[in-house]
C-alpha cells in the first residue's frame, strides 16, 4: 500500500468533483454570455440591413 488509505483517495475525488463543477458553471456562464452577444449582434445587423434596403428603394 502507499500509505494514503481510502480516506485520502475519497478526499481527492470530492475536490475533483468540486473543481469540475466550478469549471462547468464557468463554461455555462460564458456560453450564455456569447448567446446574448450574438443576439445583440443579429439585431444590429437586421437594423442596418433595413436601413440599407430603405436607401436602395429611394434610388
């Protein structure tokens, strides 16, 4: 045996689970922020396109 025992291994597993949960939460936060940014970008592009077509119609 390596002298660590079962308790030490269990402690490492709990710490690993906590770290993985924090990483998953961070990834979800970043994804939601990117989705919000892309929605805002799509709205701006739509508004610009409408203005361009309005200008084209005036010609």
